[in-house]
């Protein structure tokens, strides 16, 4: 049997982690964390949060007098981005109009170890595992929507009630007979998406990047909107993978929603004795200021739903935690005020947030729908090595964060047993990135190479675990409700999804359900 400590690592930990000692619980993932505020030669990038949500007219002059330089005003958020030394930071904190000053942080996806497997077997499972089809010289053509239409691999989308309307052979009755999310705009704040992927391209209306490689360079990623990590493509396909002739094998929960790709992190080098090994082991990271800018740009692009499959645990008794919470609260509340529903992953630490000393962000930010991970009813959670899938009641996935303060709903994140590539599985199938078009797998030192799907190379689909899947699946349900009730406010849509979540005998959270949410009346 797996030990709980090893199983906590055996999950797709692709969640942003603010890596600073005073803010993150030291036992999260058992990883070593360090103070890595974004700074060069003693000059820091500073986020200044002003009182009353208003940036003073002389903010630039005040920054100069303190020894800093104003880079950007976020008027909607009452927040400004500056550069300055520690002395400038101290001077700015003395300004009575300033509520908080926090250093811009590096946000990093936790380490992931991947390998290919096709038979569900594993010699050891002491590290996170991704499963993907073995790349073939001549890929098998299983037809559009086949993971949903002809395979048990589409279980996660079906589990939230996405069916009906004749889509992908799902029958006539069901939520899709009412709406498939057409016209609803879903912003994916992540590692980018594979813009050429047949499950993504038909619904993709915008691709932009917040990455500034002058501030955070990477040899493993070119900083463009194209996904060179895999995570963002996986997330986007679950929320709004396209359906119908000429599309890929996935179908998302809202298959006619509009996707807005806003890249806020890039693949950064990991451990290894060569550049190729470091990029292969690399995970996505960026800056907190890029995440905040990404939300602001989503608002400007009239996003109806914003998906943030990221999670950081803060210790409220230390460091800049209060300022960081204020930063997230400002931006998520601004999104809600603009009519967008923000959906965030609860995180993968199996941590109980009933202990109110700790806080999960953005899951516990203002006006956010937090999502925990549930399991496959056709493959009940079983942590015994080499267990096989047996039907059972959905439960909270072993790795999922929990606790009443999250005010969360559940959605599929997957668990063990792994099952097969085409048969019943406890894992969540989704699209992945083939890297830059017309390239082969490898360090992007020239125009012929790029990184793609985690450390699997250029592969179009992947199986994985985590609340990173739960958030976009719930966001797809939000999109269906928004499409059916465009007159509803973000708060009403949020209430509909929460109130209609279907309770289970083994979970403290209801699982989101599209049919029940569409039937909700305020």
C-alpha cells in the first residue's frame, strides 16, 4: 500500500506556489522553499496597494521621492507596480495613503516527474506521474470527440452532467440541449495553450502573454502565448474543448464557449546536468504581478469566467501575507464587479483549512468559487498498489485541500487506480501541448525545436490528477449557467453553482452538476 506521504507527492502538482519562507507552510509538499522575491542587484519589483482602492494622482512623484520608479498603474485595482530598493520600500510604507507594500514574488509550479506508460503498470510510484499515449510515427485516427463519445476516458466531463443535445453522441436530453456555452468568454490564466490543437483552436478567440523575459528570462520557453509546458492546454480542454467534425478527441464541459488564452507563466529550467535535462525537468513559473495583470486583461477582454488553476498557502501570522491577500482580493473583487466569475483550484496539499491561521489563495480570495477534487464514480478511489477500477461513491481525492472556510464545491480531479489508456481510469484525460507548430521536441535554441507536454515531449493528450482539473470543469458549468442566464450577475451565477452542487454520502462538498445548476432559480 502506498504511504500517505508518498501519495501526496503522487499527483499533478501544477499549482503556483509563492516561494518565500515566511509565507508558505514549511511542510507543504515536503519541499524546500526560499525567499525568491523578484529582484536584481538589490532593486525589487514592488506592489503598492493603496487605501480606499484609489491610486493618488502624484503616485509617480511619491515613488521618485521614495527612491523608486513607477512602472504601471492598475487603476481598477488601486494598485501600482514599482521598482525600488529596500529603502524605497520602507519609505513607501510610511506614506499614509499606502495600505501595503509587498515585493513581487516568483510564482513557481511544483516539481513534476513524468513517464510514459500504456498498460497502467508502474514499478515505483513515489513521485508525481503523468500518463500519456506513446507517440506513434503515424498517429491512430480515433475520430473527433472519441474520448467522450466512445471511451470511458471522458468520465470527468460527464461526471459534472455535461451531456445532451446530440453532442458527441451523448443523447438528446441533458444540459447541452439547453446550452453548450456559446458566446461565453472563458479566460484561462495559465502557461498558455496550444493554439494549433484541434480541441482548442476552434474556440480560441484571443492569445496574449504577460511574460516579460527581460525580467525573467528562460532558455526553455520563448515567452509567447504558445503553451510550452502542457498545463494550460490541459486546463482549457476540460473547460471548453471543442466538439464536432474536424476537432480533436476531447469535448469540454462548455464546448462552444470562447477561450481567451492569457499566459502568465512560462517553463523555467529545473534540475539537471545539461540544458536539455533542465528544460525537460522544468516547470512553469512567472511573477505575481503577471497574474494580477492577467486578471486585469481578462476583465478588459470582457471575460465572463476566469479560471485560475493555481494555489498558494499563506501563513497569516507572518511576512507579507496580509498584503498578498489584499492584492488577490482587490483583483478578484474587481473581476466580480465587472461581471466575471472567478474559479480557482483549492490546491493539492491535503491540508485542512479549518486551521484559520492558514489561507489558500486565490481560492479564499474575495468573490472566488473554490473547487476541491472528487473522484470517478466508475473507478472508486483505492490507494492499494495495482488495484483495479471498481464502481463506487465519489469521494474527496486523497490529495485535495479541504475545510469549511474554503466554501468550496467539488469537481473531478481524479485519483488511483490509474486504469488504462482507453478504458476506465481514475485519472483525468485532457489535451496537451505539441509545442510550437512545425517543431520537434527539444530546447528552443533554434526555430526547429520547442518544449511541449510536461516532460513527455510533443504529445497531444495526457492523463493526470489534481484540483487543476477540478477548477476548469467547474468553470465549464459556470459558463453553461452564464449562457443560459446572461442577465444574471456574477454573484447570482456563483450562488446557482454552489446551491445546486449535488451532495454525496462520502463528501462534505457537493459536486457541481450542470443540470441542477441550470434548474436553479434565485
